[in-house]
C-alpha cells in the first residue's frame, strides 16, 4: 500500500434524536439533505463508526490502513501499548440533554466486562474492557453538569425545595456530610417514590427561578422540557452546573457523574463505549453497578476549567491520562510539527495547509479532518483560523 503523510478523512455522522438539525451542517459543512438531527461526527476507528480514507482513488477503512502497517501508522509506543488508535475524536451538537452518566475506571471495566452475566446479557452494562476519560472543548456556549457539589450546597438546595418526602434523604447527608454521605444521599434520591418524585419535580419547575436564580433555573427547565418525569431533573441541585464559553475546555474523569445539556463541542475520549446511566434516559439504570463505578468525592466548581499551556500559537491541554493528547492551534505560519504517533487534525474554522519536506501538501477547510501516520515525522503547518490536533 502506498505510504503517504496526509489522509483526508470521511467520517460517520450519528443521527441521535438529541442532536441539532443545523449546527454540524451550518458550522462544519456536514451535509444534511434529509434534515436529520446530526448529533455527532466520529473521527477514529471505533467499530460503531469507522472513518474512511482514500487510497489510490478508492475508499478504504481507516482500520485497514492502520492494520496494513501498525508500527508505521501508530508508532512503536502506541502499537505496543494499545495495538490500535487509542482515542476517538468527535464533534458533538446537542439540542436536548444527553443522559446523566458515568464511565467506569479501567479496573472496573475489566472486571465488569469479563463477568458471565455481562457477556451473556442482551443489554450488557459493559461493552468493552476500557475506561473512557473525556475532554470537552466548547465551540458554542456549552451547558453541562460535571461532578458532585459540596455536601453543604446540596443540603441547602434540597431544603429550599421544602418537600416532606425529601427530609429523610437530606437528614442522611446532614448526619454524614462527606463522600459516604453523598453516596447514601444519591441512593435515596435514585429510589424516591413516584409520589415524592412528582411533587418534587412540580415544585422544582414552578419555583426554580425564585429559589435558585437564572442559571440553575435554565438547567432545570431545559431538562424538564425533555424529561418531565425523570429524577434526573433534580440533578442540577446536586451536580455542578457549568456553561463553557467557546474555547474553554474541561476534563471528565472516569467515575465522574456528568451530562451534556446543550451546545456544540469537540470531544476526545479513549476508544471505549462504556456508559452507566443515572437519569435523563429511557434506557435501563443499574443502580448497583452505577454506584460501584461512581466517585462521590465532591468536585469544586472552580477546578473544572482546564488551563492550557500556550507555546508558538499552540495551546496544549494537560490531559491526566496517556490515551491521548489535545491541542488547539490558531493562526500560525509554517509552524514546524513533529509527529511521532498517529494524529488526527480537525479544522475548527478557516483553513489549514500541511506541507511535508518530501513535497506532499494538503489544504483542508472548516469541518475537514486528516489522519497523519507516525512516520510523517517532521512537517509544517499553516493555519488561518483554528484547528485541533489529537495525538497519542
Ligand atoms: Zn460521557
């Protein structure tokens, strides 16, 4: 197979019902002839949506290109450690909220995936043996929930609701305002009787603004609009609510309860599909596995935003796992790039020209992406606008 340095990608679009009808189309020029909800665009080798490249005029799965020479494509370190492209890059455009969820730690995924019960289930809790840390980088204002609030804050929020049937849960947390207490409180909330849940949601939605102010009310109303009978509508009272501004990013550790509520973002994750749901969903909730995989350690809101390290027009985000690296490059001219693992570049806006010393060149524009094998080594990049770079 011919070896090149730059392979333009053709990517799978996911038409999940929560997706936006126009965000991917208008901002990233992803065609939408049938006016479908376009929820996600996947760049990578995940079996549920493998990207394609063009080789000698014919389409080829990226998996096949990589398999043709793993050492050359991935680089020795990635080939030995992961055996395949270790990350998945997505553009995500949410009109309505995604489920509240948690992704397991690696050890839990390995254990859970291997059980007989999981392997023979029609609706397994674990789809693979991998963890799924995630980075989310906002393209538009992006509403999300990420990690538990401090116990004191949770108590205040629930007391304000003033519902008799919630007193027991509040008392549990008051008596033990720590990680274990948060866990016990969460289990109580997940098992509220229908009557208490209904009363709480009604009071919550009618008085949200008065009780909690504009920001929290916006989250509550947004969730209630799509899930009027779901306990998850209470989540803004116990999870951090954040609206990332364009260009801001946060990391979601495995074990952290989170939900994406609305907006367009770039998402990078380890190549895994392990999701345990906690709310805002019609799918099953396995409370026992969910509690096993969830970290109940409160996350301070101000710790959520990532601080990139900027150098020569490249902002690198400090990723606390070794499955992927992520940086954003803006307005550079002939920036030298050293590639030593498989990379994917995606133009966020404007255009980018890639030039290799051997003469190969490629120009891509907004919404286009390119795969670069480890053997590309040294090349130069010119960007008018901005582009993100993911590598191993
Ligand atoms: Zn997630």
